[in-house]
């Protein structure tokens, strides 16, 4: 059954009616071919005719990103969905220009979740990524579970090329990619990041925008471990 916004989108935007067949997905990797049995603006009842299971891309990638200004984060979400990211964590940091109070953070989270859902529908991604509530960098580092290969795009001495670092990892299951805001992470924040086990990655000689760094790192991982 489709309800709410999904029902309205099916009937009003897509102009589907009783007897039509549509594709549906559950966000956990399952896609189904279904026939509309009954349709209204508030509810669409479906008869599921067949289902298939999709395989998640390996490794599972989580990105934690310093929130950029404007609508740039929407673009990051859309492209992260297309590249098969599992989880997106928006970060507030010392030198970032974006701050949210609790109410603002919840409102933004609801908007971001809609962006991710729309991106899934547009690109045929059957795994719905988790978008988490904005949190501080310190809280993220404390809460990050073990078992992740950890990398941070860094403008610090002692970085290595991503090709070199990825070549040292064998069959990773989960990977955490950390990217700073427009103002980058502070020296103190970098200390905490390195203490949390993140390896500093060079993204080349040019200074990249936040969104470019995100896409650069995800693409490098996908290229290195593509099946």
C-alpha cells in the first residue's frame, strides 16, 4: 500500500490508475513489480506480482561531511545515493559556517530524507541510505563503531595518495570517509581525527570544494574495489 506523498505522487504526478503496473521498492534492497488494485489521492492499494533482491555495493561506504552553505548538501546527498553510499552524517565543526539548533536540525533532516528518497527513485537505487541528524565532529568520532576502514581528506603534512592507502586494504567490508567544511577542520580537530584512526588522504595539489572532495573519494573507492 502507498499512502501520503507516495500515493499522491503515483496518482497525480505519474497519473497512474487502476490496472496499471508500477515498480516499488522497500529501501532494503528489494524491488517489486506491482499492479494497482485501487487508487485514490490518499491511498494506493497494490497487488505485488513479483520481487527481486538487489545486492549492496561493497564495501559499504559511510560519509561524514562538514555541512556546506546553501543547497550544496542536497547535491552531495543526490550523488551519494547514485554512488551507493550507505549512510550520510552531516557534521558541525569549529570552522564550518553552518550551525543548527535542535528544531532546525530536525527540519533539515526531514528535508534531506526526502531528497535521498527522490534520488533513489530517480536512479533505481533499491537501498535507501540513512541520513543522520546533524552532530558535532567530536560526537561523531566518539560514536563511530569499530570495524570501519577510516580515511579523511586532509590538507595536512604527512598525507598519502588515496591509491597508496587503498592498496593497503584487503577486502574491506565497511569504510568511513570524512570530509571537512569550506573552512576545513582545525588543527585541534585533526588531532582528534587522527587519534580516532583516520588515515590522512591527499586529494592532489589543488584545493577542492567540499562536494568535489566527497565525490572524488567515493569514486576512488568504487573504482578500486569494483567487481
